[in-house]
C-alpha cells in the first residue's frame, strides 16, 4: 500500500518543495562555485544587485512545480 495515499495533498507538496528547494539550491551553488571560478564569480553571477532575486525566484518556481507534480503523482497516480 502506498504510504502517501493517506497524507494530505498540501503536506505532500510542502514536503517535496522544501526538499527539492534545499537540494537544488545547494547543488546549483556548488556547481556555480566551480563554473564561475570561486566565491567572487559566484557572487557576481547569482548574488549581486538584484540577481539574487532572480536566482531565488527561479529556485522557488522550479521547486513549486516539482512539488506539485510529485505530490500529484504519489497521491493520485501511483498505486
């Protein structure tokens, strides 16, 4: 029996969103560290003058979409 069938859709979505957000943010910053040659390059690419807002918005949007899709899959499709 699927353990997620008895859990509310909102709780599942929040769980998937949080986990995905944290993991993808860490992964993206880690890869950016090497791609942009260290902390200074990372700051210039993601964190300076309003760029952090775009970075955060992108992460939040990806996480929300992933969370909704996975919660829907586990709650309604997977047997």
